[in-house]
């Protein structure tokens, strides 16, 4: 089977519809399991007490805020270079989800920072660059909405998304490049994790749940965008106005 056949919005629309229930259902199951492990089974941290348990939402949200931005920029670049409609639609569909993940990361980070640092917010390198990421998402959506012509809006927003990619490695490496209050990574590909196994399992389960949630929501949103842009096509009219 050639996946290029799904590059047409008409063919991608039903495929997305079949994938969404599976992703959403698995996301719900894994989220319940992850919260059970994180809130009830994981041990209390000897330094932060139970306040650390916010990491089971904060860390997956922070990871997804960066991953979704990279995915958004990738599809925006594909749409810009190859003038493919579906790629641009995917970029637009991902932006609100990425903005939500970034806001959730900042909000839960504040809840974690108050008992840990004694303050809701500091102009720390990691926090500031994550806030800039939220502004990039908002800027992408605002710029796209401000231009009436959809194709011109796609191209302009794509350029902004590509410029903003430079902020992602700044977020990731900020705790290594600068002296910050934010703690370093507890999970790394190059060394053993610095947390209990139960904590690690709970966080990874929640991360997978966040992945599936983001996929399901983005696919649901792109289906709406496809119908909006293809509303004059015969197949779209049949979906919108079934006999």
C-alpha cells in the first residue's frame, strides 16, 4: 500500500476518522493507568514530598509542547516546499494542540514551582523560552487567521513556524547552557534515569497517553479543516449534507 495516496484530503479524511477512536480510547486508558501509578503507587519523593507528583502531567505536557511544534513546523515546511494542501492543513490543526500543551506545561510548572522554589514564576531560561514557545504558537494561529487567502496564510504562517524552530533546542538545552533554577533532565538517552522505577513507568505511560491524545485531537481538527476548505467539492458536500 502506498501512503502517498492519502496525501489527498478526500482520502485522508476517512482514514483519520478510523484512527481517531483508537487513539482517543487508548489515550483515556493510559491516562487513567498513568495517574493511578503516579498518584497512588509511586513513592513520595524524599526532598519534594508529594508536590513532585505534578510531574506526571507537567513533564509529558512539556515534552509534547516541543514535539508538536516540531511536527507543526515539519508539515508547514512540506506544505511550503511542495505546495501540498494537506500538509498545510495538518500544520494548522496541530497549532492549538501545541499551544494547549505549552500552557499546561507552564501552568503545572507554576504549581510545582510554588512549593519547590517558593514562587510561582521566575525569569528562568527554561521557563522564559517555554513562554516564548507559547507566543510562537499564538503568533502562528493569529497570523494565519489574519490573512483571508488560505494559501497565502499557509505560506506566511509556515515561515513564522520555521523561524521559531530555533527556540526548541534552546528550551531543551537551557538547563545545560545556563545556570537555572529548573532542574536537569531526570530521563536521558545517554544515562540511567535519576528516579525510582515506579515514577519512571508512570511518567512514560502518561507521556504515551499525551502522544495519543495529541494525535486524536489534531486528526479531529484536521477533518474539520478539510471540510471547511473542500466544502465546494462534491465529496465534501456529500459528507456535510448526507442524503
